[in-house]
C-alpha cells in the first residue's frame, strides 16, 4: 500500500516539475499538464479517502488524528483543483493558484511519507499492507478523475458519491474526447520495478 501511494506521489511530483519548467507563454502545455495533475490528484485523494484512511484510522488515536488532518488537506486541495479546472493559464491568478497548490500538496505528501506512512508501517504487518495495496490498486480504477470538493470524504457517504462521480467523470471525459484512464500497475509491479 505504501509503495503504491509513494509511486503516486512521485508521478505527481514529476508533473509538478514539468509544469514549473514551462515558460510564460506555454499555455497549451500548461493546460495539458494541469489536466494530468488534476486527474492524478483526484484519483489519488479518492483512493486514500475510500480505502487507505478508513483502514488505518482505527489502528490508534495518533493515526486517527493524522488521518483527520490529511482529510482537511485534501479538502483544501480539491477546492483549488476544482478552481484550476475552470481556469485557463492566461487567467491572471492561474499561475499563483497552481504554485500554492503545488507547495501545499508537496507538504502534504512529505508529511504523509515521513509521519503517517512510518506510523502505519509500525502498526501493520507486511501481509496487511500488501492486502491493502491490492485493495487500493483495484479501487483506483473506480475513482473519479475530477475533483468533487462538495462530496463527502469519509465512508459511507464517499463510497456512494465516489461511484456516482466516477460515472459522471467517465461520461464527461468521453464527451470531451479524452481517453478513459487505463488500468494502473499493481503494487507488486511497483515493488518489482523498485527492486530491479
């Protein structure tokens, strides 16, 4: 589970780097990379909220507090993602909004990797983490591809809202001519790549 989530983080960080490297007038490239950032973060946040956080929240009071903080950070990010999705790179506040989002998400990912993941690793067996990773992998194919900041972020509400949002997002993506997201690599494949 932790390898899969870290892999997501690395993919998003690479997109951030690509976005930040673009020049002032690279509007088309900025739109495309921003679209990928929005999609990746939407899927990642939903998977954490529907599968990962509920699974670890009951392990300890400390983890419960960390999960509640993470949910609040997700909430802020989803509102910013939703705003960015409606904007164009030419808009006066677009670059500032993306910069603030990138800084906020990087802090969130760093805190997850150093504090939350370390606490989870101490409290869950490798077998439990592997099972959770498989559940995350399967669930990610069913996650919304756009931010839905008004949707609930905890079960059971987020499970119902997420399923409805996925149907809506798939239709929206198909109508706009975007490819529907392919299946992702499994956690075992992620571990195999790292050991190679």
